[in-house]
């Protein structure tokens, strides 16, 4: 099974089943004592010793009926951090935290039920706990649950309920939810009608948060007058925002607009830069036009265009190191 992210078009956000930040579920005081470790402490690396100590500390706190401690102990068992991996124990601790209202544990327990890890697989139990997590108001849980309802791989598909949860998360400024809703309305997909007005609403919110797919799609909507007045300058602006982030489609579209007199000033050098960068990423449309377009540049234009390509790559490389 795939553990979210889960949204079919994105990446988004790692949900907490496997994250170190996710926190465990509880058991009784007797069960909460840190288990014996087979290897002696002298055989442990410093990192392993630290994980073992952390697990023991959370186990002590779990004796206080602390849901955060339950969550962390469950995570330890699930990931084998500070203790041997034991999915059944993980589920046991997640359940204790979940019953105390911890949304991360509810989410994690739901995912274990969906996958049948440490518990008997049960779509009904998975849906129950994932819905409880979403009802807590946590954006990640809402996006996770909506994505699973949309995907239908683990849960029963329910586009209507998925849309409701995406909308709740989108209203809380979830970029992923905004992009998903925008995409659904743009294509008329997943039980929603094609609606360019609503697509533009949600894609604009996601684009303003820097999402390149949404930026490129808004560029296309402006270029082709999809639900709005045709505006090539605005289209180029959106394409450029996506292109600057390395988005191959945005680069291809911007290069195409600049390569020909489609209502914008022609700029062969800049067009070459974007088409070259897009082609290198395997974008077929750019590749199909790039070789022939390259012949239209003289030697001076070509040298400047190639310099800009290398300059862009270097800048992106520096940005990647600093991120």
C-alpha cells in the first residue's frame, strides 16, 4: 500500500505514519516499560543509544496516560527506533492515543488498518479512524483522508466526501488541497463538473503559494481564454513563475510564446533558453521544436542564449544547496 502523501497528483506532504515527528500510542503501565534489549549497550552506536534512551523516556511518560507519549512509543515500535520493530505493539499504542483524541495516532491507526499492518485489515476501521483524524480539524489529516477517498485504493471511493474534506483543508490554506480542487474542476474530474471559474479560484490560491503546476495551468487558462479573457502577458507571467522553479511545462510554454510573434514581443535568445532547459528535462513539445528553432539564431544570439542556460542551471544548483 502507498502511504500518503497519497494525493494522486502531488507530493506532497508526508503524513505521519512513518515520520520521526509522528507520535505513538499507549498501553497499560506494565506494557509501557522499556523492553529488554538483546544487544549490550557497548554494542550500540551513539545514535542507537540515543534512540534507546528516548524510547525509554517516552515509555516512562506513557505510564502517566499521556497521549503524546503513547504516540511516540507507537512510533518507536513501528519504525524500530530504540526497540525492535513490532507492528502489533505500534497499533496498540496508537489506539490508546487515538482513543484520547490524538489526531496523529488516529491517522496512523487508520493507515495500519487500511494496510493490515499489526492488525487485521479492515476498511471500515480504517475509514473510522481516518475520519476522526480529519474531524479534529488537522489539515494534514483532512488532505490525507480526502486523498484516500479519491484514490479508492485502500478505502471505498467517495468523491463527494473527498471534495468536502479537500475544501475544508483548502480553506485552511492547504496548498495541496487547493491544487487538487483546482485540478478536479479544470479537468471536470473525480465527480466534479468542469468549472473554469472554480478551477481558477483554487489554482490561483495554490499558485500564489508557489505551486508550479498551478502556475503553468493558470498560464494556459490565460493563453487560451479558459473561463477568462485571453491575456498573453498574464499567461507569460504565470509561465515564467513556473519556469523559474524548473517546471518543464512552464519552460516549454514560455519558450514557445517568446519564440514566435503570438502577440508578445519576440525574444529568440530567451526563447532558446527556456526551450533548451525544457528539452533537457525530456519535455516532448519543447524537444520537437527546439532543434529547428535553434537554427534561426545567429552565432552571437546562440552564444548569449547558451550563457543564459548555464547561468540558470548554476543559480538553480545554488538554490538547491541552500534549501
